[in-house]
């Protein structure tokens, strides 16, 4: 069975920074280190943009686009964790993204994975082709979720005649441990690798770098050699698989 690794980047301001700073774009050494890791391992990236930051960092996004294969998608307009995917926010993100790229966005990721029915309906109405917001796991707390009933592989969300492909975050099948740098930082790389060997990941890996933790991205040098396909390829394969059923 062929496995696909999809590497994504949430382009948002550094944690709790009200000014919208992104250190990756301010530190040339860090930026070059990141780019060199991707080039060395022939990695393609999907970058989910918080579109309110385009006015501040648009030139840096272009600079990144000039150096590596990258697909841009939407990660909300304001990254409002209290009201994460209102229609007004998604519509503004859509307009801002189109003004920046000249194209309609294909993909969306809600802040902290908090996709809602209203958010999904807005994605349907605006013609988004895929969403990648679901953590098929459990997290307690105010911003938590319980998605243990959802698949760990891509699936279609349908409403009447409308549908969208949902590509969940990579999750260990047995223990439902989310495979992203947030969790690597929490549990340690050795423990996550051990769990991967024991429980293995499913067919499609959807890995996420959080830009504020880019300093530890070096740990992915060995893993990222598997990443020869962009997220869009995963979306296409999911669509092909679904159409055959």
C-alpha cells in the first residue's frame, strides 16, 4: 500500500503576539534553514494563511513561494478562537485570499480545529474543495473536542447535493494520538516515533508544522523524505477513492 505524507504549515502570528510578528520571516538564518530542509528532502508544502496577516507579510509569502513548491490555502481571516469560523470571517478570508493570489482558495483549516456546521456550510457555498480542520482524537478543555467517532482517513462531508473532502490531521490509528509538532513537543519525538512503530499511521499522513515552533523542525529531516506529494494530491486521491465506492 502506497503511503502519502502531506506536510502543512499554519502561517499565523507567533504565539500570543498581538502585533502579528512571525519570527520565521524576520530571521534570515531561520528562514534559510527551513527552506534548505525542504529542498534537501524534496518536500512540497501547503501553507494555510491567516489572511489578515497578508498585508503585513505578503512579500515574505512571495519570497517563500519563489524558493519552494508551495500551495496556499486559508486558515481563517482573524484566527478568532472564540468564534473560529463565522460566515463573515470565512467570506473576508476568501476575498482577501483572492485579492492576494488572483485565485479562489481550494482548501481551508479552522483555527484550533474548531470547524462548525455554519463553517462547513460557508465552505460549501463558496466552493472550497477540501477542509483540513478535524483532529480525529480527544482533547479536554474550553477549546477541546471529542472526534473519536470520526475516521482517521480522508472522508466526504455531505449535505444534500453538496459535499467537501475532509482530510483529518494524521493520527495514530490505535491510540488516536495526533501526529503534529504540537504533540511531538508535548510527548517527545522518541515517544511519538515509538507509538508510530507500534500502532502505525494510516494510508495518508497529514502532518502539521506550526510556524511558531519552527525552531524544532529539524527533527523532521528523516520523516520528510516520504513527503513527495502536496496536500492537493491527497485530496485528488481521496476523491478518486470515493468515486469508486
